[in-house]
C-alpha cells in the first residue's frame, strides 16, 4: 500500500479502521550542530526509517524557486523559525511520497507552536524524542568547520540560532520530558560512540539482552 493511504487512514479519525497501521514518528532534536543529520543517516541504514530533515526540506524549497523561497531564506539567515504551516506542509508531502511508515523528523518541532500545530494537523504523536545534548562550545566548533556552504554557518547567525534554540526549542524538549518521552544522548562524544547510544534506544530491550 502506498504511504499516502496509510497516513490518510491513520488520520481519518473516527472512520479510520483500527487495523490500519499507524505511522511511527520519532522527533530528533538538539541544538544546531549537535549531530542530528549525521546520526539520522546512521539510523536510516540500520533501522529502516525515512529521514526527514525540516531544515533540508526548507532549503530545497528555497532552491526550487517557490513563492515562499525568499521568506524562508530570510528566516534561515536570521536563525528564525519558519511558520508552522509551511514546514508541516513540506513534512506531510515528504511522508506521503516516501512510501514508508517510519519517520525520523529531524529539527522539528522547534517551538511550542510547531509542536501543537503538528499534532493538530497530522493527529500524530512521536513515539519518543531523541535529544542530542551538546555544549554550545562544541556545536560552534562543528558548525564553523562544516564548510558545506550553508548561509547560516557564520558566527553571527550561529549565535542567533543558539539563542532561538534555548528560548524556543528547549521548552519543547521539556514538554516531552514531562511526558516521559525524551531519550537523551550525550552528543559531545565522537560520532561512533554517539551512535552506540542511539542504537540502544532503537533496539528493543529483549533483543539487547539476547545479544549481550
Ligand atoms: N559532527 C556531527 N557529529 C559529530 C560528532 N559526534 N563529533 C564531531 N563532529 C561531529 O553535524 C554538524 C557538523 O558536525 C558536521 O560537519 C558533522 O560532520 C559534524 P550535523 O549532523 O549536520 O548536525 P545537525 O544537528 O544536523 O546541525 P544543523 O546545523 O543541521 O542543525 P540546525 O538545527 O541548526 O539546522 P536545521 O537544518 O535543522 O535548521 C536550519 C534553519 O532552518 C533553522 O535555524 C531555522 O531557521 C530553519 N528551520 C525552521 O524554521 N523550522 C524547522 O522546522 C526547521 C528549520
Ligand atoms: Mg541538520
């Protein structure tokens, strides 16, 4: 069955048949440069998820020359959060097109409004939230040496991104913390060590014992 029908079925609410499989959503959150994209690539390889980076989708939207492109570009340059409506539409489209029913949503939701709007519009809740915890010092070092031509990887914008993360995005993580949904990872370690901790989160407890 194509993904479109799975998502729609899961979203039809009262009419939705209980036998329809509900998509699994994991939010991957953490500060700028904490390693969300890097670790998502590893998770995709090992656990069959589709990786949807909200930032990548927004950057693709700029490149496509869409009518929202200039607005998105200006927001990203300032480290500001693009209106939920825009981001959620892009995420929904990518989910439909993927043909999968397991998603890593990377870098979204970034504020309370993003979170509430996503739940209202998609009727989906995350299975859990992977939170990459890393010091600003380390994140700054990584972003300044990334060299991928991102317009927001300069020190002025990086400082703005950190501020927005602390003020708007951390409260979202705290919200899910209060619901017992946060799986916190020490993201300051080397990539392979971080992935060991990530793997443990995605591996069911009985399988962990079996392989121990
Ligand atoms: N690296 C990674 N892991 C490492 C490790 N363990 N040790 C040493 N180096 C490590 O990694 C960053 C760099 O560090 C890479 O060079 C990597 O090799 C190295 P990466 O995996 O890319 O980190 P990530 O957390 O993905 O960093 P990113 O810069 O993508 O995070 P942001 O959250 O800042 O960026 P995003 O693309 O999500 O958003 C950009 C902007 O888009 C936002 O500021 C905002 O303006 C806008 N936006 C919205 O408005 N709404 C949204 O929903 C999403 C984005
Ligand atoms: Mg990223």
